[in-house]
């Protein structure tokens, strides 16, 4: 079924989910006292988050820097004494490479735009608009599929994953790969940090030694911190690996779970139109093609991600038609547009 195009953005309006672009319009048009109190409370939370976020960025940079200081101050002299200068150089270069990748991706994730509908030329947005787009009353613009309004940034973010307080930024179409790469290099870095203290610093657990207070406490503290961060990051990093491989974002995962359950209740199967296949999803997310894609995805790049964030690659819908003919079931592509059932 061909997609229909609205002649005017307002024609594409469908019921926006409660709380998604519909909150915050407390200007006297039909809100009850309770709703106004809730909006005020939510607004206070948004403002508090906005205030705390820069402090969290400084805290993250401070702890990473303290780890690097401890490594070069205590571990590297020990490695030089016990293993020689060649191994010292290897450890130093590897540690600096990890540090560069962590800060590079943190910087690009925090300080580059995730992509918002306000940055897209309004006419281009209207031309791309189809029947399945919703409407954001706050931005007064069409809301493409997978786009969500962030109440903290007060913008509609293209292919929004979530708002990250550690980045003081939304994670969306253009900076998602930097977010995942930050998690990846933090995962590798915190594992390396914990192991290097454990294997290369004999004083680490000699708590009875008179030297421990002076030279053992900081490495011991950083070992505990690195191991704890590695455990926390592990859960988050592998969760995002699974989301990428299945063609979903954090917010969309919740929607998709509901769609799968609804379809199952009606004896049908829901097909995610943005699931291009595990490898293609990975290549699309990190914007890597060619024979070296399996290595290139983790390398630092300043190149802007290809695509616009409001017209996203989908699977060939004719596949669904073939599946429909084969199964004899009816294919439905309702108001969701991206909701496809066989
Ligand atoms: Zn909006
Ligand atoms: Zn945001």
C-alpha cells in the first residue's frame, strides 16, 4: 500500500500518546488542579536534572582522570621495575589509546546535537511527512517515526533513544554511535584498569604493610571503583548491543514489546520494519560499510552520520506481502505505519 502524504502538517495529526508532547501546556485550557500540580512537579524535576547534569559530567571526567593519575604515578614505575621498559611502553600506549577514545566519544556525545526536528528545514519536514507521523504541540512540527519530545531539552529528538544525565544531552540519531562507543571504551578501559591493578601492583592487598597507607590506598580505591564501574557498564553496554542487533532503541523497545504482545493476543506476528538484520543494523548504527566494517565501527570518527534522521531505512515491505500470501493472513499497516503484522 503506497504511503499517503498530507498536504499540511496538521492533516497528519493523530492522537499523540499522553505525556509525549502533550504535557506542559498548562495555559488554562482545560487542565484540572491535579494535572496542573503534576505538571509543576514534572517541570521541577526537569529543571533539577538540568542543574545536576553538568556536575555529573565533571564528576565522570574527575574520576577517569584520577584513575589515569593513579596508573601513571603508582603502577607504571612498578611495571618498569619488574618487567622492563618495553612492557612499560606497551602499557602506556594502550592506556592513552583507551583514554583518548573514552574522552573523544564522551565529548562528541555530550556536545553534538542528537538531531532535532527544529534543526530540519520546515519545508523538508513537511515534504517527508506521511500519514503515520504524529504532531508535537510544543514544537508545533510533525513528529517522524521513532522521534520523541524530550521534556528536559524541550525539543523533538530524531530517533530518540533516551535523555542521558551523564552526557547532559539527549541520545538520538546523530550521537547514538558516540554514546555506544563511549560505553564500549569505558567497558574495555575499566576492565583493563581493574586487571592492571590486580596483576601488576603487588602492594594492592597488603593492607598490613606500613607502605599501604602511602602507596596502596589510592590504587586499592581505584581497583574497587574500576571493577564496580565495569560491572555497571557491562549491563548497559550489552543491553545496547542487543538493542542494535534487534533494530530497536530504548524507548521503542517498550512500544515494540507492547505491539508484540497485542499481535500475539490476536494470533498474529508483529514485524519490526526497522530491523534490517543484525549485521545491517550494526553497519547502519555506526555508519560503516565495506570489507573493514567489523573493525571500523570502533574507531574514532568526526564524520557526520549519513542520513537525516527523519526518513529511516526500513525493510522491504514487499517481503511482508509475500509472507502474507504464503500464510493466508491479512497484513495490517495501520495508523502506526511502522506497525506491520503478518
Ligand atoms: Zn516536540
Ligand atoms: Zn533531552
